[in-house]
C-alpha cells in the first residue's frame, strides 16, 4: 500500500509539473493567436484547436493503449509507473491548454486595450497583465486538473502502471477483497480533498488581493 501511494504521488507530481507548464504555454498561444487578439494567427490557432479537439474527447483508458508506440519510443516500455506518465502528460497538457485558454478569454478586453494604449508590448501584456488577471480562475482550473490527473493515475493501473489503481485491481478486484478496494477509495478521496482545499485557499487569497 505504501509503495502504491508513493507511485501515485510520483505520477501525479511529475505529470502536473510537466503538463502544467506545457499546458500553460499552449493555452497562452491559443489565446494570443485567436482572431483579433494580440498575436492573431489563424493557421496556428486552428492547428492547435483541431489537435486539442481530436485528443481531448478520447477516453483516457483508450488513450493509454493508443499512444503505446509513443510511450515505448520515449521510455522503452509500455508498462510501469514511468511509462504511465507519458500518456498522462500528453492528455493533461491538452486539457490544461483548453482550461487556460478559456480562463484567459474571460479576462476583460478593456484591460488589454488599456495596456496597449500606454505602449505595453504584446508579450508584456500577455504575461504581465492577462495571465495575472486570470490567476485565481487558473488556480481553480489547475485544482480541477489535479483531481483529473489523480483519476488518470488510477486508470493507469489497468496497464500495470502501478499506483493505487494497480493496487485496487490486484489486491481488491482480482482477490475479491472489498476491504482493499475501499481502503484505496478512501486514500484517493483524502488526496483529492487535500488538493481541493489547497487550491480553494490559494484562489481565495489571490481574489482578496
């Protein structure tokens, strides 16, 4: 059980760090290249938009096997905790990018116009005005993604990805041990609640400022 918890924490932490950064960049590019926006570029916007729309609807349990060749090319195997991180990062990046874009689009255009009027550069407006203005909603969006990534890590157990999902399958489902299953559920619920609490508190502090 302890090893499974450690594997889950490892998968979730690595995925959130990599996908969190990549998703923020892709989401910011999506926002900035929208028609009429700071770096309007219909080719870049439509390309990213299509890729995200193609990947995001795929159920993660199917996505795990679909990107098997990519996973093997990156880490040399499709089994284990490290292998599970590859599809988790790809899927989380796509979803985070859309979350970031939606939150940035919600920023008052008047703020962007005001920054432009005083001569601020476009990159400065994007990273110094738009993103800070959307910080509280972004924190809540990343909190949502934390919960989603925990869910992904559990599903990774179906392909031998380790973690609590794998523990529940081996010691709960396959050995007909309901106790092991419910203990796993309880631990996942605690992890999610802690993450949600931290995210809510951070967002509240940002809003008060």
